[in-house]
């Protein structure tokens, strides 16, 4: 099975968010081909969540798991720590008071 490049996935995700009028920004541009993607959800109330994609070795399924949540500065510190391990990491910041990130929609785990 052919996998999408990181850049292609990010562009498609940003387009999907725009269709729902959800602001999102690339805050860290990772490797275009194989960079991992981290999504930060900023609810604009001082709180945030960070999600990363995981792979289940038993089923082969991919899903988005919560990496960190809490006060935004704490989540930012967690993201900074992840970036220190992986300089090819993409970081997308989604801003939505209702907590929408669309990662639970079909097609976004592929």
C-alpha cells in the first residue's frame, strides 16, 4: 500500500479544517516526505491538547492518541520536547473553542 507523504497529508488536513471554518496553522514544518505529524488543539481558554499518530502492531491500524493535555504552556513544553527528539516533526496548531480537530473523521488516520 502506498503511503501519503507528510506534506500531502498536512495540506489535505488543513484543507479539511478550512472547509469547517476551523483555523489551523503549521507552526513547525517537518520533513516533506516522511516527517511525523503532531496536532495541537488550542481551545483558546488557556488549555490545549496535543495528539500524535500511533500504530497498533497487532491490528495494523493507525489512530490518533493524546500525547499531552492541560495548560497551554505545559502542552507547548511537551511539543518542544518531542521536537528535540525529532527535528523532522510537523506541528499543526488548530484553534477551536469547541474543541474540534476532525482527527476522529474517516480518512485522517491513514
